[in-house]
C-alpha cells in the first residue's frame, strides 16, 4: 500500500480528491496540507510514496515545494501535479513529475495517473527485491551480486551446486585429474593457466581465466586479480604494502597480489 499526501490550498478541492482516492485500495492517505510549508514538513516527516501536489498555491506554489525538498535532500516521492491550467504540464515533466491531472479532476484521468504511479512503483519494487535477493545469495555463496543478477536475467539457476570436484589437465600425452579442493591458487601465464596445488606441484592448463573461474565454486575460490584466483582456505593474511597496494599471503608463504578492482571481494572473505 502506498502512503499518500494531498496538498491543495482549497478545502473543497482537498475534500474532493480524498473522496476520489478512497476508491483505490492500493493507496492510504496519511496527511493533507493546505500550503507549501506544511507540505514540506509533512513530506519530510511522513515519507510518503506519492503526493498529489497543487501547482497554484499562494506564497509557495507546487514547483517551489518540490525545489525546496530537493535542496534539503529529502527523498522525493512520486509527484502528480494537480492544476487548473494544462500549460503547466511542460514544467511538471521538467521536474520529473510522474503525471499531472487537470481540475476539476475527472475519475478516469485520476485512475490513469494512479495506475501509472503503481506501474512505476511495482517496477522499482521488483528491481529492489531482485537486488536484495542477489545480495543475500552473494553473502551465502561468496559469488558476486552482478553475476547473480546476470543469471537471473538469463533465467539461469541462481545457485549452482554442480561444480566439478576435479579438473582434468592434459600435458605431454597424459591426463591428470587434479582435485579442486587441493588447488591453492591459480595464475595466468599468457594463454595458459598455472594450477598450483597443495603438494607443491604446478600444472599447466590451456583455458582462459574466465572459463576456469566459472567452473570453480565461488564459496571456495575468490578472484583477487585479473590474472589470479585463490582458494579461500589457503589465505593466511591480507597485507597492505607501503605503496598502498594489497597482497595476500597464503598458508604456504606464497604472496599473491590483490588488484584494486578485486579488493572488496577479498575483504568479503575476511568478513565471514
């Protein structure tokens, strides 16, 4: 349900608007105001979702009210201007009002304006819920919210538990199966990936970093650099260097540089 404030200096106009708005169960009128200053105070206090704002008011008109709210950094609600003159329509859209209705307010025109607001609100609410879902899944899985949103857009599974337990690496006529849990870290060397394992061996894999990252469980591995991925269980500490850059020190003593663009991902590991 959207919270609504009605602003109009004419008592009969306010009463008429309240009667008409009662026909919309999605709306709840929380305040009515007779002038600009009262409107600013009510909007700042009640934080409504929608305001029906009269344009022509003595002292402070509707545009001045909106300007004052912007200047004091108040979260702006949806605005539907109410005016007796349609030449104000251009100004209404200049200040990003959702719509405007002419006095006397016709039920069908009011209905169209309300439906327009509800459409905007539902779209914004849907995006907000999607973002919240992505953030929650990211905290649970260690994956990045933008990756999750991308999968949602493609109607792909948000959480993929089917990561391989081992990676097959071809080298000199042999195929070696490396257990994923035994990988300490990975770094890129041109067109190859160097897979460094717990037993001190290094395996050469012909694959891109992006392809390999998609096969590794984001709860177990974190990208720390454009050319490096690290097993989170091998991270011993995060160091800040004198030049302002960061590096990880693994349990085997290996230092791995952390680039600025991946620093926040690494810090998430330490927040768990």
